[in-house]
């Protein structure tokens, strides 16, 4: 079993045995969500949200991940409203996000990038900092692809049909390199982070 597979399984086992474990859900959000295993992170965050009924943070992570990775508008909205109920300081922010998600007007990958950059800069462990930096670069690559697509569609007046057109027409000098080696995919007219497939984990949601 490679290190990535082991890490995913370890996080899931901790979530099963002690879903309230703070470090487990926090690291899972930063490392798994943006490291190609969003479904595993969502499972861990759901468990933490159900267990840590006093804590708005896992509910916020859970709601954002449901929306960002699964495009689950209803699930994301409910989780963000739950997060708002668990805090006073950030209640207005969470409720505003919930409303924007429901109206399908919230699409801010840069908010996720700023979060990852903050986590990377705050990390004391150099290995963790390096791992988070690779995830920052990965998300920055996705943002670059989506920005190029938006420029293309605004100028050409039509939807992008093939990603290679962005390079051929000069909207990108080259496709971004994913430091995790998973790459990006173009599905239903949208660039997405490609997910990691772990044998034996497909049905463990």
C-alpha cells in the first residue's frame, strides 16, 4: 500500500473510531479534499460534523466541500446553515454563503486558495508545509484553467469545446502541471480536479 492510500485509510479509520478527533478532520480537509480524495474527506467531515455539535468548523468544511466537489447545492446549503447555528462570530458569513450557493451565484475558488495558502503559511512542520504547498499549486492550476476558459468564451462568444483550443488560440501558453501528478479533467464543459481512485474504497462512502 502506498503512502497516499495508507493516509486515506488511516483518516477514515480514525473517523470511524473517534469522529470527534479535531486534528483528523482538519488535516483531512486540507490534505484529502485538495489531494485527489474529496469523497473520503467529505465522509470524514460528515462524521465530525455529526459528532462535534459545538463546533462550526467541520460543518463549514463539509458544506463547502459538498458544493465545490459534488455540486450538491442543497447539501452544501444545509451544512452551512448548520455551521451558522453553531457560531455567533461567523454566522452572517456562513448564512450569506448558503444563500449564494442556493442562488448558484457563489463560485469563488479563490476563497479555497486563500484558505490553503493560510494553512500552508501557518504550518510549523516543514513536511506538512511542503504537502500543503503542492495542493496550493494544484488549485492555482485549476483557477488558471478556468480563468483562461472564461476569457476564451467572453472573446469568442461560444462555449469551449476542447481544452487544447486554449493553447492553440493563445489563451494559455501551456497546460498547468499538477504537482501531485493527478492532473485535471474537462467534464460537461468545466475544468475539475481529477480524483484519486483507491482500489477497494469505491463503495466506502
